[in-house]
C-alpha cells in the first residue's frame, strides 16, 4: 500500500475533518456519495457555535450527558482519524513498522508527542506516552529512585489509582508513606490553607509529593503553582537524590483549564487524554521536566521508536544511560489507530479555542453550583470560587445515597455519577457538549428529589 507523506499528514491531523468543521461543505463517502459536513464551529464573528460542537459528538440525543469526564464520546474528527488509521493498518499491518522508523510514514509517534507537547507547553522529548492516567502514575512512582528512610507524601483526597501506585511502590522500595488533609470541609477550602498545610507537611525525608489537580472526590481544584513554590523552597540546599519531586495527577484539570501545564511548576504531570481532551480511548501521557527524568528508572521495556538507546543497551549488554522520557513509555503493541489519532483531538481543541473551551466549562459548571447551593436539602461540597473548582461538582441530597441519586436521574435519562470513595458524593460534570438548559433540567430533577420521602 503506497502512502506518501502528504497523505499521511492529512490523516494524522484530521485536516479534512477539522477544515470541514470550520468551513462547512461536503465530502465523498467510499461509495462516492456526497454527504453534508458539520456546520462550522466558528461563526463569522469568531464566536463558537456550541450547537455545531455538540453535533460532532455521536451522543444519544434523548439523554442529558453530564458524566463525560469519566470517558468521552469520540467526536467526529477523532472517530474519522481512528477509522483512517485502522484502514491503513488493516490493509498493510507491516506498514506500522515502516511508518514508525522512517520519514516515508511521517514519523507518527513523534507527531503524537509533538501535538501533546505543544498543548502542554513543553517539548516532545518531555512526553512519555501511556494508555491512561493510572499507567502514567505507575510509571512515575514505580520508577522513582527512592530509598529506605525516605518517604512519599500524599493527601487524603487522592484517587485509588494514585494512592495504590504509591503504596505498591513503597512496598517495593521500603520507603515510608504519609497522608495529609488539605482541608476539613471542601466547600470552604482556600488556596492559602492548602499551600500552608503542605508547607508544614513536607519534611527533610520527603522524596516525592503526590497531589491531584482537581479532586474527583470533592471537585476541589488545588493551586499547583503555589504548591510548586513550596516544594522549590523545601528543595533549597538538597542534593539531587534528596530532592522532593512534585508529581501531579492532572486528569480532571487537563484540557478544561486554559493553562500550559508544563509551566505550573510541577516535576511530573500524569493525565489520560480520553476525557476532557476528547482523544481516543486508551491514550494518556506522563510529562516531566527534561532535567528530572533521570530521577526515574524504566519499569517496562520501551518500544518508543524515537529512541534506540534501550535497544542498543540490550544488544550490547550495557547499562542504560541516564533516563529520558522515551525510556519510560511502556512498550508492547497497542491500539495504534487510537494512539495515532491523538493529534486530531488536539487540533479540534485548537479549532474551538482552548480559552473558549475553558470559559464554557467554567460557565456551565458555575451555573450548576449556583443552582445546587440554593436548593433546600442539597449540600454542595465543591467550592463556588472558580479558582478552587473545575469541571465537576460534588453534592449530597439529604436522605438519599449518592448511588441512588444517580439511579433516580437515570430514570429521567440524565447521566451523572457518584464518587468511588469511602465518603461518596453525587457528581455532575458539564462539558462542551452541554447547554444551559440541560443544567436547568438536572437542577429541576434534583430539586424534585428533595421533595420525595427519604425512604423512597
């Protein structure tokens, strides 16, 4: 199958699909029949047409989807990119090897890292490709060069995957683990208090501080930049092997905040891309500052085609050179059509505008929190301050379990969720596929729940 560079790059960036989304028009199907393209996502005055954006997602129209923060529907440009890559690989499976190692195929793995690096504000050499946030955290903690007598400090609010990666790594290394609370009541959390508590908690033995940007347990968004300053102060005068590394689970802030995460001040940042970025399922990354990668050891052999040092070390039975991001990317064969379609999601974000996406998500979720806070019988646990909240909101309905709240809303064809923690809350998360009237609808149904007998 003869694929030239121009054809490959067109597939890689989903340029035809995005161009159609911007400009309108029609394309040809395999049968040669002209099909109408989606409406332009930008209006003539530059504003975003959110109805056109919603039309890119093949979500059931008779449902209100307020749980897309768990796993997003593939929007049209991403689905089309996946399908193009699937057809290429199905027609010539051996092509993937040629594409990975030569310019004939456009070096698609490099292009994926470049797209993610551009989005985070870093460089491709700082990106380790993973399948999800969980894998990225595991790579960071299991690879961490830590010894007995040192410790990993984390918080009481982090997710199962974060806590367990730390616990498993501690069991292997013999290091200690400490947990600290950043706030007593999430709705009343303050940035100053969060930073101050961590400043007190970091000690001379603290080798890593693991935090989560937006807590899926409470919806609290913590001040990563302020925390990074605290860590930097704690590291003054420390030797490299004793430095405290700031490791961030960023999945529920990544791609819904208008922020270059590489400039937040953390050392490592883990995120899946199949949530707020709208990228294909089973894709994620671990970003790390270029100077801190040597603080990790590889844990899974890498197949990253952009580096051959690990293969050379294997062939020559030599020690690996200082670690680079590409050493950490877990090897093995993947769903290549999904991985290679990641740039299509980045391009879609660019077409809509990261600032517009962040503003839309902030507006919709602020409206939900405002409404929920004014319903008798509802306790809102997520701060209403946009500096301390992101794209999801946690709440309770008096007398009804969080799971039952979600079940009752499903009966009204409204998809929400509950948080899988020891203390669980109901959760609502609005994304770019949602509208103000859907926020009003879910608030109306929550209000109705408060009027029913508690035992119902």
